[in-house]
C-alpha cells in the first residue's frame, strides 16, 4: 500500500538587499518536509558565516514580502515584517498535519531565537558571537565550583 505525501501550495518570499532571498519556494506545491527544510536553510547572506536561516529574514527584513499557504496570505510592506506572521504560518502548516511535533517545536524555537536577534542587520553579529562563545562542558562547570587546595598554600 503506497502512502501519498500531502502537499500544499506555497509562496515564501521576501526582499533582502538587492534580491538575495531564495526563489526556491515561489509558486509551488511542497511537502511539510520541504517547507521545514527551506525555513531552516542557510540563506547565505552573511558569508563567510553560516547559519543565517531563511526563517529569520522572513521575520526581520526591512523591505517587503509575503507568505502564501493554500488560501491564507500574509503580506507586509517596508518595515512591517514580523515573526508573528512567520509563527502564524508555521502554526497553520502544523495544524494541517504537514509538520511533525518535532518540526513544529524546532521552528518555534528558531522563531524565538529570531525575535531575540531583532533585525536582519544583527544576524551576522549574532552568528559571530554564537561562533565565538566557548562551550562549557559539565566537567568544567563542576570544576569551577570546587575550591582548589593550592589556593590556600
């Protein structure tokens, strides 16, 4: 028995710089996995840094854009982009069963992260700081609370 993969009509677009946003999700039918991967895909607008998500530009760009999902439309003009639009879109796709619980939670986490970044011009600074931030292991964390004997000698 073959299982049909559910698809939805989407157009996901926003104007970044001179025209740097991917045209991959314009006027097409896509699966939830394809939409999910696109939203979390590296937009490559902060080179040489990696990790600037398409999703972040949808919620923080200074110009215009739109998201069309089946019959639902979210449009914004200059300076009107919002992570609220992105969150509503993600919720609609999830409610229609195209995203898994995991995908939905991960996208909402990235939306929260994008809200913290604020605007698209802060994405590269955010990625730079994130890259430089040293990872503290559990052992290092434990050692930082232990008084060393040689301090008192």
